[in-house]
């Protein structure tokens, strides 16, 4: 009743204020309210259009926010690759496609056959082609796929003359490459900054995290029973995660010196074993790449898959081995995920580096001494297309392995565990959804995509389709084949760490792209950069042809070493300032927390000191009508309770103790 009276009073007060306003201000306020409601409605409609919104909410309710972070991460990569593909398609492929229909005149680079370096023998099969050879071409990127929009060598266009302007395709090709790398960097940093704030708040005060989940974690707008059940399951998983982490921290704090020495010795031995495994994998990849390149000179086409097969097997076996090893090292669940992920990241990303190093050692070296064309034109007439084919094969084989493991390993394991009652099957148990391994699969695939987009412009579209199918494959496997993790983990820190690993993958992917663009000579038989020594040369040459001398001088000055060093110094100074400011803010926050604790302790002490000694007695007072005295444990004061001591009514002191 009191609440209704309050609401009516507020409404009357607002109506009275509206009468006092002018008509113009009333219209403006009404328009503002209408726009606010419209914005809220639009946001609600747009949120319903988010990709996989219902599926992700279902996964969150069934398996918690930790596994939810994996599928949200997968959705982010689908959108990122779609945007990269739209960039490549709009600025590289679309001008070539529409040129014949828009009155454009395409100017191709110099014709084949002018010198030894410009000869490009095609690998397309002629005559009658057997069906399985088309399958081979689809898996390898050779044959009929080599001379298509899929690979770098097809874009042998110097300029496209449209009515009114000339489109410089080599410049567009280079700038789009820089653009998709910068776009990926900005997008990942923006998302990781949000995750870093949440992670910092949760790690700073665990008691605050418990209070937020228990008292403010429920969404009071939920009216659907299924949605309420999913939200309840999600909160339950988060609380389990917090309690498990607290238990592990307490266990670590209670270790004796002997236990710590034993654990450190075990960790040292296992890390030496991990290093030996990684070294063996890298050497195998290097030898397989060298052997396959020599075999291709002898027309042994089947051997060309050897590097991809070795890398795929190494990437499949080592995460399983690392997930077994980590169980003996006794880390916390959060650190266990991160450390396993870092090991697997080092394995997968370094394997790509070993493959590229092996290829470039073959590309830049010739048997006769210095290469005539700046690269080994006898083995690689178009080395960019060859690198693109290797990235294409790695992408295809990665998808095949993911699908094959789900169909031929996880699903049969579920059937054997459910319908076979032997002790071995019960010991093996049902499959758990291993988040480090699954995250690493998509980070590895995305790193290949970033490297291969320059050499295989349609690779982002292939990765978009690949991740789209992987989402449904993993969802079906999770719901039908997997069980919830026995050791739950936090979503916020994991999601932030996933983006950090992705950022590392982007940095490692940028290195080979920059080396290929700025250091290795371009192929003179294919691609848009036939008329340039290296791909980067198109940028300064285009700037030098600008008619405005002042603009030319400005651009060359911005690209000089002096400006680069100055920007680096300014960035470092700004970074140190932000770090110092963050440290000062943290110290102030700690001081304020100490003051809050001290003020709370002083208030409790003041209340306790104001209570007479008789009120602190646990025995019933003869003059008090309370059955258990002034302070019975676990009861509430009965109405009309009076405590009389030496003729003085001390009931208010008793009530203070009742409240306490």
C-alpha cells in the first residue's frame, strides 16, 4: 500500500512539473522519451539477430560460461574472417570481375616467355581426367584450382582503366593486406581490453565476486521457465568454479617443504620431456618439407601432402600428450588451462614457422650459387602460389581432422562407454570437452588464414565456411558425446586469455607476411607485382608519381626512420605513464579498502562498548521476561520483552544485542 502511494505521489509531482514547462520543452521531452524507447526496441531486435544467440544460451545453461567462452570466441572468428573476405573481394577481385561489364580496360603485366624467369608452366591436367584426380586437386589446391581466383598467381593485372580513373591493382592488393592485419589487431585489442577489465575486477576481490553472483547475479526480467533453469545452471557453474579455485589455493598454501620439492622435481622432469617432444616434432616437419620439395621436382605428386600430414599428426598427438602430462603437475584449474594452451600454441604456431622457414630456404637458395631471378625459379616458378597452396592444404587437413575425430573417435567412445560394461571402458569414461585443445585448433587455423590470405585471397571465405561448420560439429559433439568438466573453470579469465593467444598468433602471422612482402623477390611469372623487385616497392613508386610535390615530401617524411623512432619513443613514454598511473590508482584503492575495514571495526567496537555488562550475560536475568536472557542464540526477541536491572529498564541494550 505504501509503495502505491509513493508511486502516485511521484506521478502527480511529474505531471505538475510538466504543466509548468512550456509547450516546446514538453514536445522536446516527449521526443526524447520516444527516441529512447525506439533505441531500446531496436537494440532488442538487433540482439535477437545475433548469430547463434539461442544455441549459445543453451550451451551456457547446460555446461556453464567456460565452454560458452569457446563458442563466443568461435563466433568472433567467423565475423572477423567474413570482414576480411569482404575486404579482399571488394578491392581485389571485384574490379577484375566488373571490368569487362563496366567498360574497363584491363592492362596485364609483361607476357610469359620474355626471359627464363617469366616462364610459368601450368599444373592443370589436359585430356581425359580421372575423377579421383579432381579430388586430389581439391585437397592440394593444384591442377584446375591453381589458375583461378583462389591463388595469388591468377591476379596478373597491372592496372584497370575505368572511364574517368585508373585502378592500381598492385597498390590495392598491398594496402588491403595491411588493412586486414590492422583491422584484426584493433578488433582483438578492443575485445581483450573489455575482458581485461572484467578479469582485473574479479581477480582483485574474490569476496566481491561471490557477493555479485549471489545477491546480484539473477536476471529479474526472466519470465520463461527454461530461461530461468538455464540461468540457474550458469550461476551454479560459476560458483563451483570459484569454490574450486579457492580450494586449490588453500591446498597450495598448506603444502610442506617436502611436498613443494617433490612437485618442483616432477615439473622439471616433465618440462624436459615436453621440450624433447617439441624438438622431435620440429625436426620431423623440417625433414618432411625438404623431402617433399625434392620429390615434387621428380613429379612425385603424392609426396606433396607429406608436410601437411606430419604437421596435422603432430598437432593432433601433442595436445593429447600435454593434457595427460598437466595432470601430474598439480596446477590450479585456471593456470592449468593457460599453461597447456601455451604449450600447444608454441607447438602449433612454431610448426607453421618451421614449415615456412623450410620453404623459404628452398625458395631463396639455388644449387648453382646466387639465384638468377632472385629466387629459385626452377623449383618455384611462382613461389607465392606454392606458399598459398601449402596454407590451403593445412586449412583443409585441419578441418578434415576435426570432423574425423568427432565422427570416428568421440562418437564411438560414447557408444562404448554407454553400452560396454567392462572395467576398461568405465575407467576410460565419457569424453570431456577439452577447452585448451579446442581453442588452439581455431587459433591455429586463424593464424594460417592470416598468413595465407596474401597468397590465397579466397582463404578467409574458406575459413568462414570452415568455422561455421565447426560450430555445429562441436555443438553436436558437446551435447551428445561429452560430459561437463569435473574441474570447472572461469569464463572471463579464459576468454581474455584466448584473445591474448590469438593476438600472439596475429603477431607471429605478421612476421612471414612482412618478410614475403618486403624481403623476398617477387615472382616474375605471376601475380600483380611482376614489374617490381619486391611487393613493398609499389608503395614508394606510387607516391613518387603523385603530381603534388608537397604531398610527396610529406608522405616520404612520414615513412622515414626519424618519424618511426619518434613515434616509438612517444608510445613508450605514454605506456610508462599509464602504468605509473595505474599503480597509483591501485595504491589509493588499497588505502580506501583499509580505511573501510578500520571504520567498520571502530563502529562495532563503539556499539559493543555502549552495552552494559549485564546485557552481555548469557544466563537468564531474573527480572527479564525473556526465556533465555537478553541474548539467546538463534532466536528473535519476543514482543514486550523488558529487562529490569536495579530498577533501570535496559531493554534497548538487549535489543541492540538482538540486532547484532
